[in-house]
């Protein structure tokens, strides 16, 4: 069955550093991968989408890479700020379904 | 960006009662909306796909008679939790899909507590 893995342990980093979050998947050949941000008690907010034929995509301080050989996506936040503290979810297209499937998310804590 | 609202944001009800949650797309029409359930520190679990003008499609293991979904218009879908029990206590989130990239726009969520 399809499986998405995100590190369940929180990532703690110092303000100004680059945060890197990982999304691994198995038994998938997704056409695209999405990243969302979720704050406590709130619904997720869409951040970025990267397609299978794209290696990298950037948006302001965010950078996403997609390695279909490793079956992995990396999500980077440069010059991190305490306001970036949240849970970040990756989602993959449903392998033929247009409905994305979500990972559990990784909590990021940026310390001032 | 697209805005999706949910009402209420929090609700506490007694066991055995029914609760209705509304999901509205405020600035776009959504023929399809989705209902999710999320437990603390867990991933979003898709419960059902709500289609305007037709019956909802439920995921395996989700009781359609317990979680009634109505998509009466292009901007409104409702989820009714019938005969709620404490184990139904959870965070319920709706979303609507928009755009060529199929990005989902989520509502702010509804925290349901059944006592």
C-alpha cells in the first residue's frame, strides 16, 4: 500500500538557520507533491507544489526539491524565524486519484 | 487567495445528540469539497468527498449513516454527526479543491467535544 513518511520528532532550530524537513514515500509514483503548513487548531494552508518532472521549486524563503529516484522531497526554509514554527505536511496525489494523500506532518520549532 | 470558512469553530454537545458543521467557499464555487478528521499529532484522515447535487463518496470504514453529508449548493457543504458519542470527539476540517494544481483550500476546522 502507499505510504508517506515524515519525521514524527519535532525539529528544533535556531532563528536565522535553514530548516530542512523530509518527506519520503513508498509504493508511489506521484505526479506531484504538495507542502502545507498547519498551525495548532487550524486547517492546513497550501504552500507549494512540485511536479515529478521538476527538481526544485522556490517561493520566497521556501525551497522544495523532489527526487523521484530516492522517492523523497526536501522542504527548506531559509533564514528561519520564530513565526515559521508550525507543523508542515506533505501530500502526494492519490496515484490516479485527484485527491491528495497527506503525511502526518513534522513540527518545526524555531527558537529566538 | 481562496477562502473557505467553517462554522462553528468549537462545539460541545452531549452524547446522543446531533451536530451540524457548515463549510462554505466564500469567493469561489466548489463542486467538490472534502471532509477530514484529525486526531492530535496525527495525519488528516479523509472521511468523504462531497459532490454538489449528488451523494457523497465515503472512505472505507466511515459510516455514512452516522456522518451525513449534504452539498446543497456550489458554496456550501454540511457534515452532520448523528447520535454523537465521546469517541467522535475530534477536529473536523473541510476543504475545497481549486486550480490546475489541485491545491486544497482548507477551512479553519471545527473542534467537536462530545461529553
